[in-house]
């Protein structure tokens, strides 16, 4: 195979996937910046490379979501680290992190779907989406608090059991 094919022929790079994401976090290469599809002809996709500024601007939503999730995890962990043994603190912190990440991912997907349907539903999907997000976050927060309480209870029981044995 000729390794100098670019010298011998005019090669045009094309993407074959018309469903290209448009966010900073989803990029896989600093040189590509996930462009929007301009046209699709005979299975080939024509794209125009984005600038760094436009990629950062389109990726602000996911970036702010990640920052918000990090802040929420940090606030939850402050409370988790106040009481309990080292194992209990670690377990409660892990439960907090898992619940916050799950809420963030779910909220993002519901918000994206609500925004996508806003035109067809005359904005009704935004209200329904907000209601779903609020109800989901309340349920997940309650479940996380219950899991933390149960985890603390179980570790206390296991600790008492080990003290009886040894």
C-alpha cells in the first residue's frame, strides 16, 4: 500500500455519520470540534469545521451542568463527612456522588427532549419536562437519604457483630 497517497491524489475527508453531536464535551479530537452537517449526497456528508469559539459556545450547557453537579456533590459530601466512621463517611459520600450524577444525566436528557419537542407542543413539553425533573430529583434525593441511613445502620450492626466475636 502506498503510504504517500495524499501526495498522489486529491483526498477529501468526509464523515459518514449524519447524526453528528454539537457539544464541546462530545468532541473526540481537538482538530474536529464536531461540525454540523451542511449537506448529505449519495451517502457522503459535507461538513464545515467549527472554530474553537463556536465549539466552546455550543458546549457551555454541558460544561455548566458538569460544574453544577460537582458543586452539588461537594455540598452533599460536606454533610456526609460530619458524622460516622471512615467506612460510613466513604459509603455516604459514594451514595451522594452516585445520586447527583444520576440526577444530572437524567435532568440533561429530559431537558434536551423537552426542548426538542417545544415547537410541536407549543411549549407544553417544557412544563411537563420541568415537572418530571422536579419529581425525579425529589424521589432520587429521598432514595439517597434512605440508602445513607440504611448503610449507616448496616455498618453499625456489622461493627457490633465484630465486637462480639473479637
